[in-house]
């Protein structure tokens, strides 16, 4: 059970993500929070990363920023504030 991904598509739809890249990005971002709070950082990271990539390919800067915020938040909570800062700087959401 470590990596996330298995059965995620059905979960994304069930989480209210709906169809298309934007809907899936919302679903992945929403779902990333659950394993994170249950102590499953690998699955949370996978889902957050998927959310960011889907939002980016959909061209939705708002959703990209929301997913980036989730990922950087995970890093801050883990004490990796420098890594979180670098992540924010590296992703252009303009």
C-alpha cells in the first residue's frame, strides 16, 4: 500500500473531482490531504504531485497554486522549510 495510484482514478471521481484535467486535479489535491493526516506521506505526496501536474497541463494557474500550496505545506510540516521555499520559487503560476 505505499505508493498511492492504485484505484486512484475511481477515488478522484468519488472525491468530487469530476472529469477532465481540472476536475481530476481538484480530486487529487483533495485526496492528498487524507493520507497525509493519517501518516501516509508517500501517498499524500504522490496525489499532491498528480494534482499539480494535471492543473498545470490544464493551464489552470489557480489550481496549480493550490496544489503547490499543499505540497509545500507537507514540506513545512516536516521541517523542510528551505525545500518548500525552493518549490515555490521554481513553479511559475503566473
